C-alpha cells in the first residue's frame, strides 16, 4: 500500500511537471519552427537520424575522441569499485528508502515514459500547439533511438545483474535472459534521453534542474534496488544524454535550413514575413 501510494504520487507529480514545463517552454521560447506531426516525414527523420548516429563515430574529431576516452576511463574506474559500491548500498538499505527507490525506478520505465510522451503529444494536437508536439516527438525519438542502442549493447555484452551473485565481471554474450542485461542501464538511458530534450528545449533553470534531478533519482534507484551496477547506470545516463544532444543538433540543422513565409496580424502589429524553403 505504501509503495502504491508513493508510486502514484511520484508519477502524478512528474506528469504535471512534464506537462507544465513543456507548456512554459513552448510559450517562453515560442518561435516559427518546422511543423511537427506524427507522420511520414517524422518517421523519415527518425530513420535518417538513426543512420547518422550509428555512423557518427566515423566522423569524430579529436575533441570527440577525448570526450569518449574520458567517458570510457570513468566507466572502467567504476568497474573496479562496482562490487564495493553494491556491498555498501545493500548494507544500508531500509524498507522506507527501498519503497521510494522502487517508486522512482518507474520514472525510467518504458510504459511510463511512453504514456507520458503520448499524453504530451495528444495535448499538443488538441491544443494545436506545434511547440508541445515538437518536444514530445523529439523526446520520443531520443528515447526510442537510445533504447535501440542500449538494448543492442545489453544483448551483445550480457553482463550479469548484481542480484545474480556472479560478480561484476561476469558476462554472458548474446544471452536471452534478462538477468544478463545489466550493462548499460536502460532505465538510466531512457530517463536522461527524455530529460535532456526537455531541459535543452527549456528556457528556465528550475525546469533543467528538476528534469535532470528526476533522471538521476530514477538512475540511482536501479543501483539501490540491486538491479544494476554503478557503472551500468553511469554509462546508461551518458548514452541517453549524448544521443539526445545529437538528435537535438540534427533537428536544429533542419530548422536552420528552412526559410518560410509567415503572415502575422494582431491588435498590436501587422507584419508580413517573406521566407522561402530551400
């Protein structure tokens, strides 16, 4: 009962925060943009973006290689202390914190994020607000592409989860059992894939702070719940953040290539803006 009440409360708070943060972002940063709809054009963008992300390592510059080295080095460092962190967490667990951990873990689950983004998109359709639809669809794309990459890594590497009691260096490549899908964390990747889009589209610091804080809590809950090692969560979160930033950059490039015609009339001003698509 305690877990059920806390889960419902946390989910309600997050849904309200997500909706109003997006609404405020849309109003605060209103601008002429591409028309975002769940149509053939969107799916074409999705496929093109997936291809760009997959081949992007072949175009990395020196700065990209340095960043990758830093991330890889941090992950390897965490690998060496994964079991120590896991042991410390298990020794300091209590029922209240465990219930909250399970509740926060829901924030990174597929059904919750899928439902939240579907609700956002529908609200944008009903309200005819292109900016809300934009944030919902870019978040959806970021989440799906991150999920595809992370799921592939899980299957290929087959790292044993902490509760399997096989140690942090136990791997079962190409296993079909979820107990060997520890690395990287899908919940952490999903949470940061969506949080990054919301934060980057926002014009408010408190929205950025809340988005990343909730993603962090969802990620840490996986370590506390003995579902993932610390290195799983770290690399999962980084993966979600990096993919989201890449997708945002690709959409920004499309926006900059568009030049349109707009006719604006209001009680304060009348203006005609001539633009062209090219």
